[in-house]
């Protein structure tokens, strides 16, 4: 039986895919210690892993406001803050594990601290990539508004100083933001299919495309509002990080108030139902919903284009209307539209009339459903968390 150290990134779309891997590892007899933030402690503990907390760094980065703002943000400001927060996580984990022994480390692809801890412990490392795998070209597409040039940034001198300090302290060779935000391991498990991944031929064999990690959520109950199996369903959600989108929610309410079926609107914990302009009779409005159970039934999914949400929708052959808010969501929206499984809308030029027309077009044009099914088949056949654990055991010796 091996002992595994898992270091997660704070975000629903990062934690949820990792839990399928964790549960399967434990089924195979491994013991798991999982570092994350308190928000996800309950679901991590329910997976059977031992939960340990590190401080949530998201408030200091304020990524939700910075990256959804209409003005271009400075990536060097964010990367400088991220380097400092990475050091805090590294220091905490190394201090708490100095008298412990592990066999290998799993960490989120976007969490520099996870990769650094694995190297400091001199252990095999497996990276968990819950977005598309990134190279420089795709990273530029992922955050185009944040591609500030060094000579245009007042934060670059401090970033360069922090980067040099980090490299010297942890014996790394980081050069720019792409090195900070993409951290491959001895193998990197990418939670999508080769078919859905852009530019897949540019990635080495160390990248294993295993598809989404679909497991039943342990922190929610089945909804009663899905009992009518003959009812058409539209699901609307803007995710869990960039989800304070009251204007978008109200546009969807106006666009879909006459839809002949049920509209399930998930608004997140930071928006209250009473903040909506009104709630039509055909709407169910919740702060949190059992997304997988809904997507099994949904005829269409209006989404921000987060990789986890989009993959879950496509896994169940659901066509998408994507309204990206930030980061990789624009790239996901482009890929969905490119492959014909949905339509991408511009958040700055969206209206109730456009949403209504787009929804009608997607629901009545059967090729959208057909292309969603094609992607869905590629995701399901990739193997999911079971294939992921097989890949892990191919590079990490299994202890008796």
C-alpha cells in the first residue's frame, strides 16, 4: 500500500475531477493525504482522503474581478502575487510533512507549489490538468487581455526579482508566466480527450488524455425538480469562480421566460435569488445544484465555458451555448464552436433577444446535438479516472 500526497488548486472545477482519481487510488489500497482550502474540506473528507488545509490565496489575487474586468489586466502583477502565495504553500507543506514519508505526489497542473514540493521531496510526480494542456500558443489564447509586455508593466521589475528569488531558492528554471501556470509532471493526466484537445499532436507521450473524471457528487442530494422525464430542460450556470453575473442571469430570465419546459438556473453562493429582476414560473433558481444529474437530462446547457462544466455537459451529449467570462473559457468556447457542438457568444455584446434566438437555433438544428454526441463519445471512451490510475501505476511502482 502506497502513501500519496495530493496538492489541489482551489476551485470546484479543479477539485471535483481530482476526487475520482483519489477514490480509485484508495480503492486500490493507497492512502491519500490531500492539501486544499477549507471550502472543499467536506467533499475531500467524504472521498476518504485525509484533508489538510492551506490558506486560500484567491482573495489576494482577486482573479475574478481582475480577469473579468473590461480593462486589460497586468499578468506580471498577478504572477508576482502568485509566486509569493506559492512560497507560503510550499513552506507550510514542507514543514508539516518533514517527518512523514510518501511514495509519490499528485498536484494540479496550474499549481506551481505542488510541482515544487514534489521536487523538494524528490518523489515521482503526477500532474492533474483540468483545463486543456497548454503550450505557449495556447496559453496566449487562454488569457489574451493579460499579455502585457515587460516594458509596458510597472510590476515587471518586482516580478523579475520574485522569479529570480524563487528559482534560486527552489532550484527551478522558471522564465515567464507560462512556466508558472503550467507544471507538467513525469506524466500529466489531462481530463479531456485527444479529439477535444486543440493542437494535440504538439504534446508528448507524457501527456495522457483520459477524459473527464465523472463520479457522483458526495455533497449534494438528488433534485426533486427533475421528476418529469418528458419535460425539456435548459440548464444555466456560470460556474463557481466567475459567477457573479447578475446581468447575464437577468438576460437569460428574459430570454427564456416563455420557454416550453423547465429552466434550471444556478446562481452561485454570492448571488441571492431575490436579486434577480423576477423569476418566471418555468424557472428553478438555486445557489447550488447537482450539476451531473441535471446534465444527464438537459437538452441544452448555457455555460461560462469552464473546462470542467463544459466537459461534463459534452460527456452527456448536451449541446452548449458558451458565454465566456475569463481565462481558458474563451478557448473552450472557440473549440466547442469549431467542432460544431454549440455556439460561443460575446459577453459584451449579448442580449436577451440574441440568447433566445441562439437557444432556438441550437435546439432545432440537429447537427449541434450530433457533434456534441461525437465529442461525448470521445470523452467517454478515454477511460476517465480508472484509466488515470492505470497511467499512474505505469510510472509509480505499486506497493504490496
